C-alpha cells in the first residue's frame, strides 16, 4: 500500500495498546449483519506505473484544445494560462491545506482570499465579494436566492433567455421547491428588449437576471434593463465575463446589485467543466445575505495586521437551518489562481486580452460571413471555393434577427461582399463570441466536417433553443491566431 | 528568515507601469473599439488592478504559501475533514492535456476516454455504497446533500400525486450533525426537526419516536457519526423511517471508516453523498474544490440530475436520448469492448434538472478515480482499517489525560472534551488547539459537534505513522499540563498571535483600500 506507514510490528503494538485482538476487533461496533462479507467488486490495485499508463491511454482517447483548435465557448474558454499560475498554485502549502480555521497558521490562504475579494470588487465595481462559490451557475442561483431574501419578495424572478441556459436550469432547480416562479423573457433579437422586460417586471419581482455579454456573446443594453428593475423595486443579478471587463463597463457601474461569474477564464483549465470558480460580489447593504466564506482584516494581540474568516454568523455551522446558504467551503484553489492571474495581467494585460478577444472574434465573424480578407494575402489556391447558392432566407427563423451587421462588420477587412453559407444570427454588437446561422441548416454535419479538419468549431444551439437549431456559437479567445481563424473559415467552406 | 517585504498586499507592492504578463500584438486587422462596442457600455479605463513584475508576483505568493500549515508539511488531525495525504501521481495525471484541456461542450465522440472514466467511477461509487445509481454532478458535499434532498422532494411530489396524500415537509437531523444538513434541508424547502443524541453518541431512540410521523420525508444521518461511532441502532432506525414512509439519507462525510467494511445501501440508506476530497484523497485546495457525487436506490434514480454517463453496447448504433436509466449491470471490466461507447443521457423526464453548469467537478472526480484504481478492493479496505487503527491508537493514548465521553473505542475519529479542564483550570478547547500550533501540529476541530462540550475532534487518518501519533499524543499531554496563562496566550511562535475576531466582525474591512494601515 503506497500511502500507509504501518508495519506489522507497529500494528501489533498499536492493537496491544488499544486492547484489541485484531484489526477486525476494531470494527466490533459495526453490527455483524450490516457488514459486507465479501471484497468490493472493483478492479485490482494498480501500481503508479500501471496507473499512469492506464490513465495516459484514457487521456489519449480524448481530443482536446491541444489536438484540435478550440473555438468553443458558452461559459468555458480556452484562454491562455501563464506558467506562474500553475507553478505557484501547484505548491503543496496551498493546495494541500484546508479552510483557514486556524488563522495563525493560515495567513497565506487568508491573505490570498482578502486579495481575491479586493480584486473582485475592483473588477466588478461593487463593494464586497465573498471568498467564491462553486461555479458560475450555482453562483447565479445563490445570487437569486439572496435577492429573494433581501427584497422579501417570494413571488417571482425574471430571467432573460439570453442568460446561459445551464445557469437558468440551475436557478430553476434551486427555486422549484420554494414556490418561487421563474419567468423567462424571450430574446429573439439576441438581446433583451427593454419593453419585453418592462412587461413582466412588477412589484412582486425579486430580481432580474441578465448576462453581460450574454450567452450569445451579445452586449446587452444593461443600464436600461437595470433601471427597469430598480423602478419596480427589484434587484439586478448580473452574470458577467471577467475578461470582458478589460473593456466593458463594470456591472456595478451600470446598475447591477449582485454580480456573479464563472471565473474559469481567470487562470483555470477547462478540465471538462470543473472544478471552476463561482465569483460573487454585491452592494454593501446586501452583505449579511451573502452566502459563502468571507475574509476580513483585523489585528492580532500585538496589533499586527492579519486576516481572518469573518461575518460567520451568516453561515451554516452557526446558523444551521437559518443560514443564508448551506455552502461551507469556497473554491480556494481557483480563487488563488484567479488572484495570481489578475496580478500577472494587471490592468493593461486585462485590457489587451479583452481587446484581442474582441478584435479576433470580429475578424472571425466577418471572415465566416463575408469571405476571406484582402490582406495579408492568403495564397489564391486556398481561397474559398464557389458557394452553392442559398435557397431560402433562414433569418425568418427568429423574429427581428438579421445578419445585417455582418456586412458592415466586414467592410473594412474583406475584398468583396461574399455570398456566404453563414450569417450572424443577431445584429447586436458582440464581445468574444457570436452566433452563426447556417443557411443550409446542417449544423451537425458542418461541425463534424470541421472536426475532421482539426477544429472544435462551435457549440450547436438547438439543444437549448429549438428556434436556433440552424445556429452555433463560436468563441475566439486571445489564443486564436489569424492563421487558425483563416483555416477555420476555409474548412467551413 | 521571514520575508515580510514581499508579503505586503499586492496593492501595496504595485507600481504604475510595471508589467508581468505580456500579450502578442494583434495579428488581425484591428478596428477601433468604439466601432465595435456601444459607447454606453464601454469603460473609460480598465479596472484598477495592481501592476507588478513576474518575479514580484512569484515571490509574493511563494512567501505567502509558507505562512500555511498543510498536509504536505504537517500533521493535520482536523476532525471530520479527513486530511489524508494527497498522492502526487494524481496531480500529474490530472494535468495531462487529454484531461485538463477538454472543453465541456466537445462532441461525445471526442471525449470517449473521459466519459469511460466517469462511467466507471459511477459504477465504483455505486459498488462502494451498495446503491444502484449515481450522479457525479454536485460540486461539494453540502451540494450533494442539497441535490439528494431535491431528489427526495421530487420523489415525494410524485408519490403524493399517486396516492393523493399530503406532501411530506419534515427532515429529521440529529443534534450532532454537520450544520450543512439543516441548512440544506431549508434550501430544499423542508422544515428541520432536531433529534437528540445520547452521551455515547448514539441516537436517542425515544426522541426519534417522538418526532417520527407521516410528515417526515427524510432522516439525515451521518454514520459513522460525528463523534466517531457507528450508530448501534442503524438498522432499526432505517426500518422505522422506512415503515413511516420516509427516506434515509446518509451524510457520507465519514466514509473513510467503512470502505469495504459496510455499505450504506446495505445498512438502510436510500441516498448518500461522498466527499471525494476527503475519502478519495482529492487535495482540499485551501478550502476547495471538493465534489459531492451522490448515490441513490433504484426508485430514486429517475430523479437524479441530468446528464448521467451511460455505456452504449457496441452493437447498438444510436441510443442516446432514448435510454432513461444507466445500464444497471455492474461493468467493472477495465477493458470494455472496443465497440462500446459512452454517452451523456439527457432524456430523463423525471429528473430534478441541473444543480450547476457543465458536467461536474471532473478534476476532483478524476483524482478519486485514480485513488480507487490505486487501491483496488483490498487496498480500500486497508485504508479504513488503518484509519480506524490510528484513531483508536490515539484514543487509547489520549483518554488518560483528556476525557473522551463516548468511551474507549471509535471508528476513524474521536471527540475529546476539555470541559473539566475548563471548569478546573480555565483551559478551553481553543487554548489547547492554539498551543498545538506552537509544536508544529495543525489543531483538531474544536467546538464541533455541538453535542459535546468543549469538543476536540481528532481524526488522524490512515496516512500517519505511529511515530507521528506518538509525538502528537505526547505533545497534547504536555500541553494540557501547562500553566493556563501559557495556553491563553498561545500560539507564541506563529507569524501572528491570536487575531481579534470581534473587531473583524464589528468593523468589517473586507477589501483593500489605500487608507488601510500597513503593518
């Protein structure tokens, strides 16, 4: 057994000290009829070498962002992670410690959490942050619960259809047994229309939930939406993309009361969906309703600055059934990674990362919708083949949405207007993701074809939005090069 | 030795114009941002993050790390948290690009190795628990509790539709339970009723009888319980709950004591969660991540969150979206037919839905899988045997100078009480905890469970040597004999002395502001 010290001599001495006759005797308090009197039906033990070989074989059966060029998004992104993040977060003193119950021997973790909270408040423009929650989806649900309890409105919450569908599903799960109605506002134009929101928000509404940029990558008129909610006495729960805040207005600056996010973009690998980092920040007046751990500054007995877990009277180990939430840990390791990541990037690095995402995604969109660029040159033989003529205008599929923006987007970078297979599904401005409509309505086939050509080209949307069955979501991070983008465009021809 | 310059706050180390990470120049034709982003949504400037160089960042965090006690560096007998050794091999495997760089929305055909691993883990967890079905989705133990209670709520909703009866509204929780149990029950819309436990740690059966009626939906029990004993009346408790029409939920926090010894499904549980970060050695990460997979009986399986991983037998060409349950047969053959493939099953109409975004805390689950494969059936049993051996050995040494109300035997942990020391000499459990830090030991859990006064909860885990346990016992013995003043002022050798918690709560300073005093 690789992780056990005890020799047979040790065992004998220990059993003698205990006064037990055998290891089996130690389990005397487990009633015999409740015991499993056979070995577990599990595969036999592997040595480290065998395990490593077995796992390498399993890993080899997966494609990944290193074997296929990744244009997948929808809440998890192939952003670059500087080496220092891995090296520092890989220190055993960080990752093999636990929740800092003993502040005197946990000042490292506690200071990191304090720095994390400080960074998140600067990032979001809100007053306070907790030490983090499980992930973006559960953070959104916790944000909604917080809004419900602080407004004391147990009637309904209003959620935009442009919020991540899995966040919406999570919110629904969290609210189902509490008798709170979830009203979804449709977003046929890819963004929430203020009049649609105003039609459903009333004095029973605890909060609205919007996402900026939203699940389709579109930039919402968030300030207008926030004032509709506030006029009705409702709070604004905003899901945001931390990278976008290198350029976009911060949630606290456009009216969000509670901001939540998936923090994976800040230095955490995609690892098939988790573990990630649930970011949550809010206005100061809401802090007693905030779930999760919070670190605070204080002094020790000699007057030296130090950090502790604080405001614990909100929490389950003290309040039990009256707690703000059952959450009892944070995602410490990923809060650490985000803190290191943001410290490495600084304001300029975050802005440049956001700008690269913005520029490259727009270039990619214009290329896919309008054809290859004039310059820098691509060898003529690699130019796209003549397109089959499109037969129907599938933009009728959803009301109000057109691809008209694609023409203007492309004007500055493309040679001629192009009779493309694709058009943007929505005219609204986008940040690092966009929704493409396949005029031939053969998304699955197209994505398989792209896969064969070496690309994870997009996330099909029909699984969540039947009306967008001919659409897919494309994300372009700072890692994607011009040549990768152009190759993708050629492969989708 | 200690470098206090580089452990100032990041904001205090910042100097305008300093850069660490640099990005490549934009290689696509660049357009003015004002053309792409509406003016009213554009920030005037980026957030005020600190500006640092890379060596500064590295030195800052490397020095901060050294202010922590961790399993890699110290004995960490934090009761109820199972702070066992975190195998390095699992860390390296989790970093393989074939696991770490998978996007959650990749097509199933590109993640067959991942899905196989997850499918097999579902099977292993079912076998270890003696239950029929598994969801890997919950993100932590408390999240697993909540998920299971939602499953129970959905089950009872259907039952009351079938029978026309009232919905059950109560969840019974022993007073020794983790605080997450009642908190989870509230979040799932249930009313919590507390059931008393006896000094021995066993459930008060009379009190149970008083509270048991046809409004009880779920009885939540931690077994082995939080004082480290196996519930003597487990079978009877489960039978009585079942007779009353309720479900039994097992808080799996203490599974480290019973791997291959006893299975919750065999002793009456209908549902349980695991803490893979405890039992199966996932590193605790300074507070997280964990994971909270749950296993349930067959009748509850339709209510599990979506998706679950299913194995599709080689000859079937396309079944995803049609299978409503995971294949019930145990499929523990490490080399399934190459014709088999693995799929995500979303077509589960009775499911409670999602409890989070994406599949689950895969990185933690992967380490759990590695741990189970490293040990095999015999090894897992030996883990529990040694965890129980170590705890009993420490108990046999400690009980002579620190009373252990529950008695002379325990499972994987035990709870001593400083109650008498407190009344005789004014020495509190917290004083002992703080003084242990001076001698290079992490403190045990103190003041939990609430059912024991001045509780000191000690869980050594199986990965400690007899020498370490002896050293800890001797230190503890010396500490309780020290002058009370020495203990009240402890710790004396750590980088800070006891912090002022009251000030932290009364005058909360939760973020850095440039006016914060520097030390």
